[in-house]
């Protein structure tokens, strides 16, 4: 069978990826570069948390190459892939390769933990996360530490991710970036997907948006006024 341009990355996954990139950039901008944008920082943070939840659900019910079960593999597959990579003749995979696949849970865990810790921190000036007043001083300290430290961990993972993608593009001549934009790869059509399941994705996104609203608006405990004085 010959290879032809075949849909591999569904539309919701691609929207997830590029929204993640834009929002993480916006988080850095609103926290470290611009002053007075903490409200926006919090809203982008809630959106990032929602995105992470979406990707976890999509990893269970999404199309083939988005499902965790289709790309998370055991140590021996990872070892064999790493070996083939060192010989500069990497085995071909339609979706994520076993080594690159490890980055997916790593990024989801770190961004998820960064978003959750944000709910419990303060900038010591005007803004406090919605659950900051509800926890002990000790928990506040741990969350503050996590919120500062995890971003450095995230930057390291992103640096590795972008370097890996650029190496595939430039050294191994694999057009991965284009495929994350239009969704298609040059593979046998039987290995691709036929639908993006976007109606299911919209339905899941709406439920998650409602959950996030509940979490950061409805469920937030009322604060005693003397907490601030
Ligand atoms: C904030 C920066 C970034 C983050 C957090 C990030 C995160 C991710 C994640 C989580 C995936 C896995 C997709 C999934 O299955 O859920 C992925 C895949 C991918 N990303 Fe990124 N990404 C970033 C920046 C970029 C940039 C700048 C590029 C392009 C230069 C890029 C190109 C790709 C490609 C091509 C894939 C698919 C890899 C494959 O074929 O296995 N990413 N990225
Ligand atoms: C995944 C989502 C998030 C990312 C990537 C992120 C990233 C960051 C970064 C890079 C900083 C600067 C840390 C430093 O100066 O070392 C920061 C600070 C801060 N973030 Fe976030 N954040 C996220 C979510 C949130 C959320 C949801 C909230 C609150 C609702 C929040 C509230 C804050 C506050 C109050 C600060 C200031 C802390 C301080 O000055 O000590 N963040 N965030």
C-alpha cells in the first residue's frame, strides 16, 4: 500500500495544542513581564486547567492517535525506539513515538499542578487566588513555592520538546510541525483517522467550562472580612 496524506491529528487535539502554547506564553507575559494583569492571569490559568482536564478526557474518548492507550508504551518499546534513534534510523510511528509520548503526561501533570497551585497563591499586593484564604499558612507557603518552581520545570520540558521537534524537522527531515497544523501525515490511509469527533469535543468542553465556573466562582468559600486586616 502506498502512503498518502492522511488525517492523523484530530482538530480538537490541534486546537488543544496551539491554545496550550498561546496560553502558557500569556501566563509568562501577565506574571513576569506586564504589571497589573493578575485578573487576566487568573482567567488564563483557569482556561489552562480546563484544557488539561479536556486533554485527559480526550486521551480516553478521543480518536485513535489522541488516546493514551495508543501511544503510551512500556520501557522496552521506549528503549528500542531510543536505540533506533541513536543509529539515526528511527522506527516510524503514525502518532507519537514511544519516547516523545512521555512528554504528554509530563506536560499535563506540570501544567495541571501549576494551575491548581495558582488557586492558592497571592501576589501580596492586590490579587489572591480564590482558595488562598481557605488554607493554612503552611499550605499557602507550599503552593507559593510550587507555583514559582514548577514554571521553571515546565520551561525545561518545553525547551526539550521544541529542540526535539526541530531536530526531527531539520536533521531527520520529518515534517512534524506542518502535521500539527493541518493534521495530516504521509502514511498509509488505514493508519489514519476518519473523523475528528468535534461534536463530542464541543460537548466535553462545555461540561468542563461549567465545572470550572463552579470551581472558581460558585464553590469558593466566603471570606471573613477580618482575614484581610
Ligand atoms: C508552550 C510550548 C509548547 C507546549 C506546552 C507543547 C505541548 C505539546 C504537547 C502536550 C504535545 C502532545 C499533543 C498531545 O497528544 O496532546 C505536543 C505535540 C507536538 N508539538 Fe508541542 N508544545 C509547545 C510548543 C510547540 C512548538 C513551538 C511547536 C512547533 C515548533 C510544537 C510542535 C509540536 C508537534 C509537531 C507535536 C507532535 C509531535 C509528534 O509528532 O509526536 N510544539 N506539544
Ligand atoms: C497553568 C497555569 C498557570 C501558569 C503557567 C502560571 C504561571 C505563573 C508564573 C510564571 C508566575 C511568576 C512566578 C514568579 O515570579 O516566579 C505566576 C505568578 C502568579 N500566579 Fe500564576 N500561573 C498559572 C495559573 C494561575 C492561577 C489559576 C492563578 C490564580 C487564580 C495564578 C495566580 C498567580 C499569582 C497570584 C502570582 C503571583 C505570585 C507572586 O507574586 O508571588 N496563577 N504564575
